């Protein structure tokens, strides 16, 4: 038989996790009507409070949960470094939770976070979608989102405006060359970021009065980006390609050269995420310098303010980016 958790009681009663914990601990700040709903849910489900659940409303744990989609783990190193450095200053411990699409359910992550008695949650959101975010926001944890503009009474966010970054780049290229056509390469493991990039390109096209989709979808039968570009790069209607990850940008670059195309004369290529590999390949890849360390550090500092009820001037904090031009794009 499945073990009933405090999460199940909160869902059954239609209240927050903290409210259930207050009822369990007999705190008088809960309205009588709410207390009866929670007690009815406990009786119905046969829930047995444990020591962790009983301690949730009574003490601070100095634990912070960091939730990172597994597919994004390779790109969060500097974010985590910044986060940990600030956490040390304020004496918080970081507990890492990874999500694997189709393997780990969001409910399981929430249950694990509850068990670890965290004071707050930081979520790297380049892959978590609306339903996952709704699941987290049901509870009274202070939450900081890294990577997406979102805020609420209990939610703050720290982000770089990827849509605007791509929009500005695309618009500038379209304005300087009427024959330029900008396309965003699909990234199957980072759908959230891909959509932001596509919105930026489509905004630029609309402003220029050009009817163009701007989306390079990789057919399902291709397991590798390189194989697709090797077969199709000469026939693409786009001569300015923007990839999210270095591996995709390098795949397009190699396929172009092996098909007799010159970089950047025939095809220009940009990688959104800057990495050490962008500067190692030839020609070197133009990319965006995104302040990953600062994203983590600022997110942790905002969370400490929320935990200590300090005043927060802005719950949606936008950090700047810088386009670094290298030899894969024209002057």
C-alpha cells in the first residue's frame, strides 16, 4: 500500500503544506473551518504524522533545495558555484534534486523536498514547464526561479532575457542585410529555451515585415544534429543559424564545411551559451556571454531576503548579457 504523505493531506484538504503542519502541531493561528478540513482529510487518508512533518512549522532547518533538470546539469556549474558561495555566507546548506524527464515525477521531487525540511527552494528553470511550476507554487516555501521571469507573493526570479537577446541580434542582421534569413535550431532537451529564442527571431521578422517562421526543426528520424545538417544544410532557407548548445553549433559548423560552404561567408553560426569549446573550434563561434555565476549568487541572496522578511525592491531581477563576436559571424 502506498504511504500517505503530508503532501497528500494538503492536496485532499485543498490547503498549503504549512497549514497542514500547523494543524498537526496544534497551532491556534489556523481558522476553525480550515482545521476541520485538514483533520477530515487526515482521517479519510489515514495519515500518521511523523517527526519531520511535525517539525516543519516549528523550526528552521537552514537547508535550501536546488532543483535542476538533469538535461541541463552540464550547463549549471557556474550557477551552482555562485549559489553555494552566497549560501556559505548566510550559513545555508544546499540539497540538490535532479529531475529526469519521464523517470522522476514532479510529485516525487516535492515529497523529497518536504522530507529534507528545507526553508526555501531555488529552481533552475530552462526546462521545467508550467505544470511543474504550478506544483511547486502550491506550497508556502519561498521560491526563487533562475531563468524565467515570474513572480508572486512567495516567488521571485533572476533571469537573462533570452528572447530579447536573440531579437536584438536577429533584428540587427536583418537590417544590415536584406538577404539574411535567421533560423533557430531546435534543441530537444531544452524546449523552454528554444521557444524563447524562436519568439525573439519571430519578433524581429515581424518588425521587418518579413513572413518567416525562423524555426529549424530536426526531424525525429535524426538522432544527431550533425546527421541532419550534413543532409540538409545546403538546402536550408536560412543563412544565419542560432543554436542553444555548443554541440549543436559545432555540428552545424562541421556539416557546413564538409559540404563545401564557407563560414561565415555562406553561413553564419551563433551559439547562445558561451563555453570553452566555442573558442577552441575553427572558426571560433560567436556567442552570448551570460553571467551564470551571478545568476546563482543573486538568486541565493534574494532567497535569504525572503527567508528573513527583508525588503525586496524587485521580485523579477534581470541581469545583462553581452554578445561576443568571433569569426563564425561577419563584421
